[in-house]
């Protein structure tokens, strides 16, 4: 797990370095901010269309091999881009095509690497592993953004792509040496009730499935028929659209009503990053997170967002931003743990694939919807109304769930039998 964490830190740093450089490269080629946004959408588009198929592939193929091959392919794309940049052969059309290929490979790489990381620890330690992953992600993001400027300044744009290619190859070279705690077994050779493990012990986390259970359709149906997963999707979707686009809402609030500048928003962004790291540490201590916990945290974060909308000064906003980020990070860890542990092992890749499609939809639809809300209500109004929408919807869902839950009451009665004797019996009233 230590080697896997180091490899993921290197990979995340390289990925964020490339993303930062890619935006600058599109601006250099086209001089258009719209084209920059289009390149990001093109890279995200495969997640909208192909995530479920990618998850099905992860369920069917050996996990270590799948992760190693996908990392190697991502590295190859990065090296090709580096060569094209160095030889001045890269144009917008080629860059868009490479971005689309990267997004397509990521539909397999994302769930494969996520589930592989969970296989390295015991079941009860999965929340901790996810928390460590969140820490690595945030640290890699900060390091990658910082290294992008240094690399481009001293070595050029092509070097940033080459460095990202090396980071993928580093991960691919580490994977063969990982020793999973549990062995994933698929197909009729293994019984779903008694899967094989290295110690020969029963482990319901790594059950296999027959070929009839490995289809994309079965994965979608499983997700839709699982109320807690549908509820998790609804909670996270509301939060993503109305409550988590702080890069947009807080930027407008700081530079508008609070009369701050870019430096002030940079301070807010730093506090958000610190809160995310603190939340990841606290989230790693979770043992049995639930959808109810995710909903409670999301509602708490929404109420903090409402209060932040009324902030009279930057100092007050900074005080509120820290717990907002902490709550968001813990909620993310809890939700990810539910996603990766609730389904049976032979369904987890497809569940993450369905989730990838839903998450991409939020990512594409959220900013325009929030931007329209800000146009109508302003930055403060968007924060306040968005927070109230989230908290109100979660509260209403909780009340409806309680009303629909039937309570079984056991009542003791007496009735005569054929012999004429009275015998006690149990009658169930719902």
C-alpha cells in the first residue's frame, strides 16, 4: 500500500502538470478560451458515453493486468503528445483526438486503479485506504500545478508531457509487485459463496460472477434497483450542482460583494485545499460509512454554505470555508467507500462505471446551471438558495423514507384449537 500510494502521488502530480500545461497549450495554438473549454469537454465526453462499458471490462479482466495496461497506454499517449509538441507538429484537431483517446482509456483506468487499491487492504481498512487516496490526490494536485510552471519555464511544454508519461510508466512498473490481500476470482470456477483467498478463508468482498452476470445491462439494472445507490447519486448530484462549484461561486463572491482581488481568492482556495486534506484524514478514520452519513454531511455543508452567503467580510468567509471543505471531504470519502464496498465484487467495476457516467453528467451540467442561478440571484443568492435546495431536498427525502418504512409489531393472542384447549400463538400486524 505504501508503494501504491507513492506511485499514485507521482502519477497525480504528472497528470495535473499535464492538465495545467494542456490548457496553456490550447490557448497558445488557438488564442481562444472557448477552445480550451472544448478540449476539457472532449476529454470528459468518453466518461459520459463509455464509463459503463469500461467498468464492465474491469469486472471481466484481471485487475492488476488491466490497471498496468491502461497506465502504459496513458503513458504512450503522453509521450506521443510530447514528440508532436517538440517537433511542432501538434495542431488543435490532433490535440482534441489525443484528449478523446485519453478520456476513453480513463474509463477503464479509473475503476481498475480504485479497486486495485482497495484489494491491498483488509475490508475494514477500505475507508482508510480511500482516505489515503484522497490525501495523495490533493497532494499530487498541488505538486503538479507547481511543477507545471517550473517545468515549462526551464524545459518547455514537451517536457511536461514527457514527465507525465514517465509517471504513468512508474505506476505500471510498480503494479506487478503489489500483493493484494484478496484474490479476485471470476466465472463459474469459483463459488459466489466461498471465493478463494490467499489464506483460504471466506471473504464475501471478492465473489465471482458467471458470464451471464457480467453484462453492462446487469450493472445498470443493479445500480437502479439499489435504493441506497440511487439515493447516493441524488445527494451527490444536488451537492455537485448547487454546492460544490466553489471555484465559481466563491470567486464571484470574493471579487464582487467582498471587493477582494485575485490574491484574496487565492487565500480562499488555499484554505479550501487545507480543509480537504484535514477532511481526508478524518474520513480515513471511518469504519462503516453509510448513505445516511453522506446525506447528513451534505446537509451540514449546505447550511454552512447558506451562512457563508451572508459573510460580511473576507475574514468571516475564511472561518466558514474551512469547515465547509472538511465536511465535503469527509462526505466524499464516505460516499466513495459505499460505492466501492456495497456491491458484490463482480459488480463493482460496472457500478463505478455507472457512477462515472452520472458524475460526468453533473460536471458538464453543473457549471452552466449554477452560472444561470448566479445571473438571476447574484453570488450571495446562489450560495444561499443552493444551500437551501440541498438541505431541503435531503430533509424531505429523509422524512419520506421514514413514512414509507413499515414497522412490524408482534402481538400475542389466544385462540381455541380443535381439542378445545387454548394455546398461545403469534399474530403479526404491520
